[in-house]
C-alpha cells in the first residue's frame, strides 16, 4: 500500500504543478469563460490536498477518475 501511495503522491505533485502553470497562463490571457476554467482547475488542485489531509481516502475510484478528470480539463485548456 505504501508503494501505491508513493506513486499516487508523485503523480499528484507532477500534475498539480503543470495545472498551476496552465492556470497562470489562462489567467494572463484574454480567454473567454476564464472564471469557469480557473474555478474547475482550483477544484482539481484541492482534491489531492483533501486526500493528504485525510478527508478523502485513496481508493480505486479515485485512482480511476482523477487522472481522467485532470486530462480532460488540461485537454480543454489546451484547445481553448
């Protein structure tokens, strides 16, 4: 279980860093519907923090849906 937690933490650090970078780019641009994109990004950033604080437990459902949600959000940010 510690092995899975280590890789989950490493994945979260990498993704959150990239997501913050993209959100800063969106904030500085003149993109339409900027508030929605930044709001969803902040929600996705706070989700791993809640797991680290113990509000959510790492589960199979989290391992399946969180990467998909992050990748779809980053895809939408890239194409806008």
